């Protein structure tokens, strides 16, 4: 049973936690000039882990009747009945207690932001019923930790907002590619996704988001020329070196590869701050 609880929180699939962590890592490096205090690193790392786990349970509680009809998600614990709604609710409550405890270690402004983030986390799964681009809501919600890092460091600035906007575009891009894997099932059961809504323009949109991400990161890190160079190189790689085909033919693998990109960006942020 413990294994099913871990699966419910996606601890068996840490890629989501890794992708949630990288923008927070960029912010920690930049806001604290490569030397974030250990207690702050631990605080935000634990926050990322608990937030992702809680978000997965909330998502599965909302989508349990839908997941059963999607090939990729039909074996999730709530969908197949191996974990009950009551058990999932108790586990979610315990995670929320842990997250509530973290509020005592952040400043007053961040407590307000955390409440907003919690509301958006509950709201996001519902957007798949009525909003054409739910992945945009995911990006906005997924990356609030970036702003929280800068607020905690008391250095909220234009660079912080650029990094946040870049992270939103990044999440929108890789999760849109991820949604390509479920397009057939989503269309059949009437679930919205950016992959379905964008249709033939999904390739341009995904490429444009990555380009926007690199440009915003370049500007936010005070290296706009470097950001522009990387953006141009990405366009060439996307259209001439097979990235476009890879995203369509193996969307899950493309999605997971973003963990490497996040790590490379973390290295770049550290080098810029050196």
C-alpha cells in the first residue's frame, strides 16, 4: 500500500519535481549571488517536494474519473481504485500540514503569495474542462516559487519577473509537448489541452516559447546578447537538427530531456554570477 501512496505523490516519477525545482534553483543562485543560505535552500527544496506531491494528489482527485479513460493515466492509484478518495484526502491533509509548517519560516509577503499559489494549485486541474490553454495556468502556478525566492531575499526586481516569465514559457512549452502524447484520448473525452487547441501551430508555439525563454533569461541575467545567440541556435536545432520531429515522435522523452536543459541553465546562471 505504501508503494501506491508513493505513486499517488509521483515519487516514482521524480521528473516533475526536478522540473519544478530548476527555476527555483536559478532564482536561488541569482538572488543570493551563488551563495544561498543553507536554511533557505532546504526550505525551498522541501517546499518544492511537498508542493509537487500535494499538487499531484489534487490533480488526481479532480481527474480520477477522467484518468481511467486515458491510456497513460489509467493505472494511477485513484483511477484504478487501489487508493481510495478518503486515503488520498488524508495523505493530502498531511502534506498540507507540512506546507503550513513552512509558512513560519518565510516572510509575511511570501505567506500571502503561498496562499495564492495554493489556490491556483487547486484551480489548475479544473481549467482542463473549459480553458483552451490549461498548460499556461500550469506554468503560472508551477513557477511561483521563483518569485518567492526573490521576495525571501528581498531583491524582487525586473530580473526576477523576467526569470519568472521565462519559467512560465518553459513550462508551457514542455508540458504542451507532453500533452501531445494524450491528444487522441483528450479529444475523445473532451478534455482541453494546449496541444489540441494550437493544432497545426503547436510546433511554432513550442519553438516560440523556448525562444522567448532564452531571450527573457538573457535579459534578466543582464546578458541579452548571449540569450539572443542561444535563442537563434535553438531555432536552428529545432527546425534543422531534428528537435521538432523528436517532440512529435517521442513527446515523453522530449519532455524528460528538459531536466538536462534546466541543469545547463543553472550552470549558466552560476557562471554569470561568478
